C-alpha cells in the first residue's frame, strides 16, 4: 500500500518511520507551502493528514475532490464536519477522522460513557474533564476532551460538564474524567506515554479505509458504526 503524508511535523515524521513496519510505502511527504496536485497523488492509495486546523480546512476539500481516501488526525477543524461529509459522499471516497487514534483512548471513551450511564440519575455527582498537553499544541480544549464531553453529554442530557486545559513542557497528553460528590470522588485517567499509539492507530485506519466508501469516526473503525 502506498500512502502520502500531509504535514511533516512530529506525527508526520513518526508515521514515516513506522509505515514500513506496517507494510506501507510512503510515496509522498508534504509540508507547509507544498502544492497538492492530482499528479502527485496518482499513485497514492491513502493520504494521512496531521497538520494544523487552518491547513486541514483548506486542504481536506481539495484532497477529497481528487478522489483520495483519507485518514485525518488533525484536530480543531471539526465544526466543518458536516460539509466535508457531504463532499465525501459526493466524490464517493473513504474518510476516517479521529480526535485520538490511540486504541486505549477509544476504549477510555467507552469506559467514561459507562460511568456516566451509571451516574445518570445521581445528581449528587458532578462530572468534569481535565486535559494537559505539551505547550506546542494549538487547540484547547483538545479534540479528545471535546469528544469526552460529547460522550458524557450523550448519557447526561442537559447537565453542565466543566472542561479545563493546561499546556506545559513536552507532555504527550493526559485526559481525566471525574465525578465528584460530597462523599467521594471518582477519577478515570488516560495517559499517553508517547505518540506511537496515535501513529499505529492512524496506519491501521489507513489500511482499513483503503477501497471503502463513506465517512467514519475512528471508534467506528474499531467497534463498528
Ligand atoms: N488524532 C490523533 O490521534 C492525534 C495525535 C497527535 C496529534 N494530533 C493532531 O495532529 C496535528 C499535527 O500534530 P503534530 O504534533 O504532528 O504537530 P506539528 O509537529 O506542529 O506538525 C504539523 C505539521 O504540519 C505542517 N503544516 C502546516 N500547514 C500545512 C499545510 N498547509 N500543508 C501541509 N502541512 C502543513 C507544519 O509545518 P510548519 O511547522 O512549517 O508550520 C508541521 O510540519 C494537530 O492538530 C494535533 O492536534 C492528532
């Protein structure tokens, strides 16, 4: 399988390093300022995008229009999800996006949902979310924290869910979901130890989406629609 990397930052370089171990050849590497033309992607099966929110908003419609299957890890652009979904349907391509390509985090979403379900009728427990990442991360709250909020909200309906973010040093990403009552506190924490989990998940998604049509969130790749 031949892949192209859109964005050659920390994630792009790691994908480049790990792709051969997953049986993939990196056929193109594109960074800021590189033109993305049909010619460059003729021999590419799937493109993986790990750039910036503004770059993704500009590049993704163009890449879909070229008929490319895509895996998108960039976060912070998802207010444009609906128009992009329409575009993917129109061009009949495959598209996987995810705020977090770690398999552990996707299990964590499910565990958090189950905790929220168990506490749904326990008004004495207030939920909250905290996330901390390295100081270079552009978006806050993280896409993962926003997804956790959606996961909890789906169980809770109208209850307010407080989210806080910190940015410091080189931390790869820690997310905590908590429930606090007068009597006690429950905390669930996921700590990413490195970026390798994200990269392997994204490469797995690339293999999975190749030749498929439609629009998927990464957890649907792992657990079904
Ligand atoms: N879903 C997940 O599992 C997951 C995991 C980790 C990270 N992420 C997300 O993935 C994105 C990238 O993360 P990262 O840590 O790799 O960041 P990074 O090291 O800053 O890399 C981003 C790269 O994209 C390049 N870029 C900027 N504009 C571009 C454009 N128009 N076309 C092509 N490339 C462009 C940047 O170039 P310059 O440096 O020259 O601007 C940089 O090399 C972020 O949104 C982050 O939140 C997602």
